[in-house]
C-alpha cells in the first residue's frame, strides 16, 4: 500500500513494459471481434512528469525522454522504429505533444484505452484507496472502462473469463511484499485455469538473478503450454539491492511476437544508452524451446 508509481513513471522498466503492452494491443485490434483487457494493478492512469515525485527521482529522463530523443534522431533502425511506433505514438498523443520531451506519461490504463475500439472493454483494479479514486476520475463517464477499488489478485477471480472470449490480462504488482513472486505464479495458474485462451502479460523486477531463474523454473513446471520471457537489463548482477532490469512473462503471445521482441529489445537497450546488461528473449515453455 506504500508504493506510489509517480516516482518511477516513464523509467526504463515502464518503457519496456509499455512498449510490449502496445504491441499486444495492436495485435488484438488486428481481428474484428471485440476483446477485453484486465489490468490488475492499475495505478492512477496518467502521471505528471513535471511534478515533485517524478522530478525528485529523474527516472523518466533515463527512460521515455531518452527514447523519444532517439526516435526523433532516427537512430532506432527500421524494425525497431516500426515495433515501437504504437507505443511512442500513444505516449505523444496522451501528452498532446508532437515533439520534444513529454510533460506527462500514460500509465497502462491510459495506454490500453488508446487502442480500444467501440465494442472493446477495459477493466481496472486498484487497491490503494486514493489511487483508485484518482483513477475513477480519469475515466469518469467512459462507458468502456470499469474501475474497481479492489485487490488485483481478487480481480482475477472476479473478472475472468470475460464475456468477449478474447483479450489480455496485465499483472503488474508493486513487489513490495516478500511473497509477490509466489502470488504471481499462483495468480497466473488460477487465471489460466479460468481462461486458458487469454493473453497474459506479467511484469517482474530483476534484482537478484536467482529469483528470476526460480520464477522461470516454476512457470515451466506449471504445465502452462506457451510461455515466453522477455528481459531488459541495464546493470550487472553484482548487486541485489537495486533494480538491475525488467522482465515480462507472456502467456499465449501472438504469432511471431518473439521475433519482433528479438529485434525491438536490443534496439531499446541501445537507444536508452545502457553500457551494461542485455536484451534477451526466450521460450520458458512451449513448442518453440530450442
């Protein structure tokens, strides 16, 4: 309940996570049938990058602002430019700024909302009482968005499967509690049991590399058939008291998403100016494992 994302909005972890989210949303809109998106830890929806929280940490300068600068300079390469376009276009549209640094940043709710069509739905769960009220204000009067003041893990039971039969679940907990990795695996198992055909995107921090390896092993042992892992790191593994990188677990990823991420993430690593760490994509479970 103490975590406030306003201090970290637009940082490298957000950039990686939201660039992948935008790709998933684009793939969902490629088919005419309506879909639903459930965001289990939604936050406040949008963030002021000129506010006290964001300027105190300066993390957006190392993330979204640096990426926008690289995109404007034309240094991303053709494949990465195409893959990142849905994300960067949505960020600029949300900020209302066509060039230069952005003064605001869309969280996952506003980013997902940007891709909804007339018959698609967005379901948002946020446990922090003040943040839930702020989020309700952002989407007040929007009939395609439902905001629930509730625990994200409970939301997996309450809102799955959706009536649309297709869509995406984003699970992005703050990882404040010691058992959040356990809850991530248990939550995915529960959700997948209720809705095995949905797309799932699960974000996790990379601090202690052994924890990430154990997460992958537990997911491989879960019996869930199609699991892709994408990671972007920017520090070496010598220290475990800092955020060294960011990971996304993708269940039932759209066709050829692994190839797209294999091109996009190394370009993102370079564009953000990292001199340590790597971009890595691998199948944790499924027929594509080497």
